[in-house]
């Protein structure tokens, strides 16, 4: 039984926390941002007034927050985690945030005698509920060894990629590949449809060859069947590509296709698509072509 | 035993033709472009002076040529296939050429009382030798039924996608997806490496998730191990993306990521890379970043 602080009990964080509770761990939450859900209190979650108080009660502090500034505020703001950390505690940031800021956060946490792991996930709400998240970890191996039993309660494909920041870097790399493969499948199926071919048959013919990918399988089908309910919302993928492009600028890496994919997401949002599934990136291409993948071949 | 004309006995065509000979078919070749290899003549290939003479001796005429103008010249030039075709013959173009021109060629062949199939392949020289090509077919079902036994001697994944042109359209779609997935993996691994992560570990962490693809598996490894011997040459993929962009312009489909991928291939060629494997597209990104995927993380 470990005392675990869990800050960020939202759509992702709450089912993740429930797996930890179900395994017998004692969870500590903060009501500084909003009240803790009564169902969690009934399950024994201890409620504290601030992240500092959560940290003071915990051996491991997990964060699952929307973006870089949220993590910075919870860690280093007034009454933040850093002010309450026990010596030897482990901070585990499972949010998807800037790899560059992460290295700075890790350094500042280690200065206070604690360890830091960046451990962003992929797999979305479905993966969080099913405890099947992919978890990409950066940080010291000793800290990883101490919490990997907790990771195993929340995910399946768990990799220690390297030092601090490398987990977030891997997540950004994942989001680059996913967005650009959606663009690839979108351009190809739209081209095929406009040329008069049946996109469903084209997709079928391409599966199993060098064009095959999870995205062709899952998102290609969404483009053909027009099932654009999320899934993974465009607004979230925009945030991730923003991390890629900002970090790329800071590092000196040009990412031309990532930049174009972001512009296509921006065009979707301009047409009311912030809440569409990210496979709906194809709709921006369809606007340019005046033709949809699913239209009857000419 | 079928009399089969085979025009284009090059790197791809020759091993394909040899599979047909091995199965007992009688092959007819033309020496109008260059002499037929003595080894093929020893195996019983009949040599004719012109494509017209080849067509006059054949029930099925297969073409495996570099580009659209080559196919047009062999079919409709002086002493071309169209002038010699038997009534009821089937012309099978296995080259990778323009989908739009293909529809025109098919119409003109059908006017002469023969059938036309476009049947481009993927799988390269390795697939041609192993008789494991993917074959994407467009044209009338009756013609497909007549020659599918021949396709089965040359390939494995054989799909009748739709009417004439749809085979070529599918091949173009395949090449769009492959090029853009190479760009995706290239941008992601270069970003990861420049951010200080080990690209080999990042690739490993991403396999099995939503970023997974044959390209991440095969070409991602090439980028890390720097094995840029073809494989599939950039000059050939440039030809295919040129078909995509030309057809896109004619059809009214904007393909922004395909256009960028072509520019990255162009940059490789400017640096002597026409003969590099297409996974070396990452080298153009590396030039922009002043950093290579395989460099030691900082």
C-alpha cells in the first residue's frame, strides 16, 4: 500500500486513479482547483486543501493535467507540490507537456531531494478505462523501478525511453507520426475518390502492403464511413502539434509536414471542428478539393 | 498454355516473364527497343521485330514500361500493339503510369475490339523475383477473370479495385501514403534525436501503438542504421509523386503534404541522392536541421 497523490482527476486521470484505488493504494487529492468527486471520497480518497498538502502526505505524486503551465503552477506555484515534497518522494508527470520545460521541472524537483519521471500516455479515455495505456517514460531508472508496479495498474506497453524529457519527446514523436499518417491517408483516399475509384476498395487493396498502418486501418475507415465523433479531439492534437512546432523552433528542427498538418487542423477548427475526431483532418483537404472521400465515384 | 506478349523485360519485367515461362506459357518479345536477352531466347521466348508483330502472335499482351509516354508509344506508335491486336485479346499494362491517360488508352484499345486492364504492382525487384507482388487492377471483370491465373504466377495480393484507371489510381494512392509516412517517421525521429532522445528506443516505444506502420518498422530502422542502399530509389518515387501531383492538378485535388514530400525528394536529388533508397528523404530534413537522426544524443 502506497500513499499516492493524484492531481488532475479529469477524463483521463479519474479512471487511472480508480485503478490505483482498486489495487489497494491510498490516494490523496486536492480541492484547490475544484471539489473532489463524492464517489472518489466514498472510495477513501483523502482530500487536502492544496497540492503542497497532497505532497506532504504522499510517497508518489502523480500529475495528469492539460498543459505545461498547469503542471508548472501545480509544482512550483504558491502552495505547490515542490513546497510539500517529502525527501525521497517521486513526482510522476503523466500529462503531455513540453519536453524542454520537463527537463527544467525535473532539475528543480531533484534539487529538493526528490525524483522526477515524465510519463505521458497514449490510448485516450478508452485506454485509461481499460488500463491499457501506452506509457512513455523518461527519468532515472531507480525512480522508474520504484513506480513501475503502479504504471502496470494503468497501462500495458510501458517503456523507459531514457532520461528526463525523453518520455515527453517520445509522446511528441508519436503525435507527429499519427497526424502525418492521417494526412497521408487523407490525401490518398481523397485523390482516389476524386479520380473516380471506390475509396473503400482502395483502402482494402492497400492493407497488408507498404502503405499499411494502424491509421489506414482505423482512421481510413472513419474517413470512408464519416464517423468523426471522437476518438481523439482535434483541439487536443492541435495542442500536441503546437508542442512539436514550438520545441522544433527552440531546438532548430524544421518540421514542414507537421506544420502543414497543423494548418489543416486549424482549418477544421475554423469550420467548427475543434471537437471532431482528428481523422476529420481530411475535411480540410475536402474543402480545398470541393469533394468528399465518401462521395459517389464519378 | 497461352501465347503471351511481354514488352518491357527490364529489372521488373524479366523475373515476372520468367515466372510465366516456368508455368509453361509461350512468350513473345520485341527487339524494336533493344535485343532480347539470349537466356530468354534459350528458354523459348519468340522474338519479333515490333510490338505490332508481338500483338499479332498473342492472346494477352503485358506491358512493363517506365512511364506514360513509353506505354503510349508501344501501344499507339508506328508498328504499335494497337495495330496488331487480335480481336478479343487482352492488353495488361503493369507499368505505373498516369490514371487519367490510362482511361484514354483503355477506351482506344476497346475501340479495336480488345480489352484493357491496368495492373500496376508494388513490391519492387524483390517481389518480382519472389512472385509476391501486390497487383492493383482496374478494368472489366471478364478480362480480369481471363488473366487472373497469370497474375497469380507473378503476385500474391491481387485486387480488382474497379474500372479502368482505378488500378493506377490505387498505385498512386499507395505511393502517396508511403512517401508521406516516410516524412512522418523522418520528422518524428529527427525531432526525437535533436531533443536528445535515442531514436532507436523511441521507435521501439512507438511500435504497437497508433503510430505503428510498416514504414516505421522498415524505413524507421533504415534511418537509424543509415542503410540507404535501395530498396526503392528516390528517382522512381519522384516519378510516382509527379503522377500524383499532375493528376491532382488535372482533377482539382490539392495535395499539400505530397507536394512537400516531393520537394524533400528534390532536395535529396540535388545532393546526389537520385539512387538512394526513398527512406533517405530524412536526409533532406537533416540538412535543414544540421543534425542527423543517428547522431549521438546530446
